[in-house]
């Protein structure tokens, strides 16, 4: 197999595009392989929130600081308007939850939250129905349009000589225990180093080579409301203060559970929330299912009903608007941190996936990873290496 590239990046969502850009920027010859011409994965349907307040350890607090600093200058660097903005975040507290207990969940965050009463919440976001909440956790927050940010990284990558090929990777190519490239159903692509940035599809690609990886995925479902279908203005980003998705992920992050394809590991959960993009588009959701088959069929009508029912208790005016249903895979690990670095026991194979908070973590980690593999020492990258978890 001809190896004309230094690095081959699999996956052209935010993680892959950012990493390809940074690798190309430090001088590597990079090929990015992405199946879709127009994004169809988690980046396409992301809320786009940048929770730079959320770091709870020295590692995550450092990344949050670097992440928000980068976002504030990326539009200029990439020469694309990423639609970055400061945007208030309201994490609604349900009537069955105690605000004092909820506040303790956020006590270790780098930036302290404000706990708001019902009337204060209503003043900040008039679209919230005060009858079904017991207040909210308020953070200064930030937001960028995920597709605009993606377009900026791709533009910068190609402007520096990077190559993009649209093809569906189906397997890794080996020379003994060294990965020398990837293959689709019709072609092979070679490189000295391969990095998987395929999010929820990472596990499947590795499994074709018999590699068991402690990275998992939910089927995330949401509703998208077109800007021309309403005249509502959502002032804040709204999410639940005690999201069910995190517990869902914690309960299902086990290789024993994921050993059989086609299983449903837990009942679906719905975290009622919404974000309005700058163009007026509203994304509403999110319903999460843990199905071990990435191509599993789900009942879209049932999902839409569940999302609308739960959201109607918080944002009734928005929940009733006409919308289209969408689904994507969202990757996660058992400790909430991404897998960044070499895959143990194999040469030439790396992971850059499993981001629970990609908007805040991906930009700084892509930059750090590119500099790290080009020879710069880094104290954070080794802490995220896949071998911190069981990987066989």
C-alpha cells in the first residue's frame, strides 16, 4: 500500500476536522476521510454549548480555560464566522428536586453557579413555564454554531494543503501489528499514522480488527425547528440540572454489557432542553437510547412524542412547534473523558474520540495532540491515553 501521507484522519466531524487542521498546521501531510459530503453525525445536531465553567479537576479546568480562550479567537484564525457568543445557561431544577442538593452537584466546578428561584428564572427566560420547576442553576456560558466551526476548520485545513476524500471506511489495514491505512469497499488509503475520530462509529471500526475498545455510544435523538416556522426568541440555552443521560452512560459503560450486538441496555431517557441558533433554528431534545447496534431501527414517532411531552413541561410554546426528527451517535467512556493517544499493542493507530463535551475540549486537545506528536512535551495528553482504561 502506497503511503503518501503522514497522518490519516478517519471522520470529518468536529473532532476529525479540528485534528486534521492542527496536524496540517504543524507540518504533517494529512488525509481526512469522511463518508458524508454534508455532515450527518453528532456535529450536525450538536447544541453547540461551550461549558467552560464545568471543569472539576486540574485537567478539565485547564482544558476549559484553553477551550474558551481558543473559541474567542478562532473566527479570526480560521477566517470564518463561527457565530461565537456569550450565552446564559439555565439548568432547570424539577419540582421533585431540592435546589440545595442540586447545587452540591456543581460545587466543584471551576466557576461557581448561581441558584435562581422560580421568579428569577422566569425573568431570564420568559418561555419557561414556572409551574414545573423549582428554580434553576445559572452559569455564564458560551455558544458557537457547530457547523460554522466545522466549516472553518475544513477551510483552514485545505488552505494549508490538506486533502479531504469522501468515502466510508469499513476496516483498518495492517502489516502485522502495524496499522498502515484504512479501506473502504472500493479503495485503500495509506499513511504512516492513522487516528480514529469517528465518534460513535469508532467502536465498530476497531471491532473489525478484533480490537475491544472501552468506548461506547448512545443513539441521541432530537427535534429541529426551522427558523421560518416561528417567531419565538429563546434568550438562554436551557437544559436540566440533573440530566438523566449521564446516569444512563455510567450504568452502561461496561464491556460485559456491550458484548452482544443488537441489545438495548437501558430504557430511553429524555433530558428536556433547547437551544436557538443565531439564524433562528431551534434544537429540542434530547432523547438517549443505548442500543449496541449502531444501525438499530428506532420508532421515530414514539421518540418525537416523548421529546415533546417532556419539553412541554418546561418550554410549552416551543414543544408544540412543527419540527423534524433526527438521530446521531454520541460517543462516551466510563470516566467521562475522551480517549486520546496510541492504541496499546498496535503501532500506527491512535484514538481521538469519546468527547462528552466536544465544543470545549476538542479545540485545545486537537492543538495539544498535534504539537505532542510533532515532538513537543505535554503533561495532559498522556492522562487521556486509551491505556488508562482496559483496552485489549
